[in-house]
C-alpha cells in the first residue's frame, strides 16, 4: 500500500474529508463543515476560489489531506487552512509527509512563506510540537481570539528558495 | 447635509465603494477589486456570505464605509475588513464616526472583540494612529507578510459590554 498524492478534488472527497477531519477529535462540527465546504466550493467553481489540496491515499482510501492557498493581496504568502490525518493512521509520520509535499507545491507555485493558525489550548500541544518539528516558529499569539481563554497562535515558515 | 447610515448594499454601491477606496491612494488595484467583490457577493447571495456594511452618506453620496463580519469558528470575534473615507472628506473625523457606528452594530450582534489588519509600512502611520486613538492596541506583527519589508499588523479592541 504505497501512499499516493492527488491534488484534484473528486466528489467522493467531500465525505472522505469529513471523515478524516471528524476522526481527529480536534474540530467542532462548525469547523468540520468549513473543511467540507472548501472541497465543495472547489468542485463547483474550480481553483478560481483559491483553494489547493493535497490528498494522501493508501489502498484507495483517503488517510489525510491539506487545504491551502495564496493569501490575496500578498506577494507570495500562503495559508495552510487544513492539515489532518485520519485518527486510525496516527503515529505514522503522515502529517510530515503531507506537509513536506504541500510546501513543495507552494514553493513550485512561487510561495515563500507559509502561515498556519491553530488554537493555543493545551489540547493542541501536539499540534504546536508538530509545527515546530517541521521548521515553523510561533509568529503571533492573539489571546481570547476563538473564545475566552482560547488564543489563536499563528505559526510561520519561510521556505528555502 | 446630515450624515446618514445605511447597512443594506445597493447596486450603486459597487462603483461608489470603488471610488471611495481608490480615492484614498492606500490600496492596490487588487485590493480595490477585493473591496468591490465583498459588495458584489453580498448583493448576489445576501448576508449568508458573512459580510456586513455601514455605508455613510452625505447629500445622497457615499463618503465612506466599513465592511466587517463575524470570524467563523470563533465565539464572538469580528473582523473589520475595510474602513475607508473618500479623500475629499479627509479631516472631518468621519473615520471615527464610521468606526463607532460599526462597533455599536458588532456589539448589538453579540461581538466582543474587533480585529483589524493593516500594513506596517510607514505610509500607514496615520492608520496606526487612528486605530490607537479609537482604543485599539497592536496585538500582533507578522514581518514580511504582504511582501518583503511589508509587515501585517493586527489591531484589536475588546468591546465594553
């Protein structure tokens, strides 16, 4: 079961993305809906909406994905909107595999910086360690952004050119 | 010519917003297009898209406006996407008038925090002073976000409840 990458969303990805994102236990139903919607709107309107994807499949099933895109009105900054690996595949380094592939595609498209927002809550400590292990630094912290006591952290990586 | 507020966008506002935003000399053509698009998409699809407006008119003409909305997946944080006053009306305190009205509407809708992003370039020093005079503090700075040497500053105000 070699992993394979795909970037074009297919109709089946709406449900598959929902399953992956929901499996992690990290996201609210509202957030799961947002994740689905990025796929839906791209199926409907194409890349013009600004969303890019890396889908990672093993044995024909989606095991993880990223959603990302150029930030409007910036020279070459990109946002990582989503990165998720199915809970059943945790501990296999697939997040790193996905992020490496995603950064390679951003770099190929001329991107020089990647930004990733996440929550400051203790539950997200593994996420913070993941970004730091992947060469990201914590560039900003907005206290009480998501809710009282729930800060937004912005991680940033400058891509090698 | 008493100033009057309006929140429902009309077809004429697409061109009027373009004229106001372009007159300031602060925004690129890409940014002017984005400002127009928020009005267009709201005319087409209604408030479901998440954009709210305060249009300030004097003598039947648009002299300034704000665009703002609740930030998805946050409890009660709102983004101020746009605030602009026509260059011909500068120095009349209309930015403050617009921002006060906008904050009142955000508060009435249950919002507790307002975020406003702007550029760190020297050209924007009057914008920084404006936000600070209106009770905002600089909550984050992301160097080289818009372009090399062009940081993104995020201003924040906690609304009194």
